[in-house]
C-alpha cells in the first residue's frame, strides 16, 4: 500500500471513529437530559418513566410517560420522541398526547366523549429540539388548535407557542404566547367563556432540577364567563393582569419576590355584585437555604403520592425553621366598590437551634425572638358594603378594628415576647 493510500485510509478510519464517539456522546447527552428531566419532575410530584427505548447507530425512538397521581387516580401524558443522531449533535421530533387515563377523572359520559374527541391519543403539542455537541439545546413547540362544533357546544382553542433554550449547567430561557380560547354552550343553559391572549417568559437557571433562580413574568388580557339560565344570570370577569417574580442566591440562601397586578375582578350574580379594581400584591421571602428547599420540595411531593409525611420531610421542616427566614407582604391594595383597602405585614423567624415541629415546647421557646407586624387600612365607606357589613361589625365589637378619623384600621406588633393590638397590650395564649 503506498503512503497516499495509507494516509487516506487512516483519515477515513479517524473520521469514522470520531463519528462513532460523537454518537456515543449524543446518546450520553440525551440520557443526561432525561435524568435532569426526571429530577426536575420529581420536585413537582410528576413521575417520568421510559415506556419504550429503541436505539440504533443514527436513530433512537424514546417514549416517555409523565404521570400525576391523586387519590388512586392517574393522568398520563405520553411524550413520543424520534431522535436523529449525528456527529455534531441530535435533532428530536416530539409528540405529546394524553392516554385514556384522563377519562377516569370524568364521570359524565358526554364530557368523556368530548375529551376523547379533542385530547385522547391526539397530539396536544408537537415540537422539535436541536442538541449541540456541547449539550446546548433549543426547542420550539406548537400546541393544539381546536375549532369544533360538538352537539350544543362550540370549542375554539388557539395554539400555544413556546421557544426554549438551555444548557447542561441548568441555564434556562423560555418565551411563550397563547392567543386564547372561547367555549360557548347553547343548551340546556347558555354559557360563554373567553380566555384572552397571554404571554410569558423566564430567564435563569435551575439548581438541582427544582429551585429556579432568575426572572419570570406573565401578562394577559384576562378572561370572562357568562351564564344565563331560567334561574339566574351570572357574569364573571378578570381584567388585564401581570405577574412578575425574581429570585437570586447569595451564600446558599435564596431571596425571592413576587408581584401580581390585575385591573379588575368583578362578579355579578344579579343579587350582590362585587367589583374590585386596581389590585396589587407584592410579597418577598429571604433567608431560606437552597439545599433545604430542594429536599423539602422533593419530600413534600413524595407525601402527595404516599399520603404520609416521612421522617425526612419532618426533619426538612425543622431545618427550614431553624435556618430562619423573613416573609414580607410589602403591599396589598385594592378598591372594593370604589373604597380603598391597604395591608402591609411581615414575619421574621430568627436562625436558631431548637425548632422542632414534634415538640411544641421548643416552638414556645422561640416566641421571645419572633418578630411580626401588620397594618390594615380600610376606607370608611366599606362599613356599608353588603359584602363586608357583617364582618365589619364583628371586628368593631371585638376591638380588632378601630376608627382612624373617617376610616378604620388594624395595627398589630409582636416583639420581645409581647404583642400590641392597636397600641394596647394583647394577651398571648402561651
């Protein structure tokens, strides 16, 4: 064999070996992604299982099931993946559908027929994912679109769209949008439900597959529900809303805050209409250990499946209390029938070595170091509200609610083992 042929042969063999090695790396990446998915699902009480896995040198067919159990009932989503393996990575085509277990949650034969027509063994989402040689991935998903007339019901659902990117370190980014849905029923009652467009996004990373650190936001145009029958007319509406959250880790401690705003929530049943506007809720929590939150989440989900609190869960709760935290409701405000409501509150559990939920006396020993305060302000006109008149009178009679000029308030403080309610000492029950 001459030198040129020998070199050419070695190059061909080298390329083949490199290609075979890359295929193995791709399989390892897929297996690693599957393990990460199972870890993430375990933290949310979802059971991920492999129902079929057939692999060749350049292809792989991997079928997963994602199941949620409650009270001996199960709902299973089937995730069918056709994988094309290449030396530079992999391309995966996904199909998601529910199996017949979904029908066991519905007793009514008509609703079962509706579910079978719309969801059972039909793709509820399809998508494609590209995985690079280093494990970076990019996914694009499209949800089911429905436009069906089923007996007296018309169902129109616009497709949900998702774009997801990430890498093996847990870095994660997602954007999505949903144009909404409408459902109308003409018999035996007239029902109209409208879900208006919404969008959402996340940017951050998952720690241990369960604790998300980063920013998330959701905004939407709201929803409405109308029912008309011989007995009643009901109108319910939620206006435009937005939800934002942010979390970060410093020295293995998690700090997170969340805010929720909605323009209007109204309910009119023809008797006592309720109209709440300009709702704003802002809360935060700091101090908790990330490692403890991971374990606590997993053991709480295990309890949902088993129905029993394990010793590990009880110890996680003890660690959570011993680590200490500060919870703050920095703002809750709204107007009810044009009258303002405002609430601020906070609670601090100090770091300690004695908290034990199995020992009430250990918790009592912490009272002197607990701190809490709350301040509620109510506009005077709320005392005449049909919805609040009775609780208003009860709170006034017990001294919990006191006058503040033309308005009303509640002021509570706990510190150094003593409590004050509206400036007066409040006997503690321990």
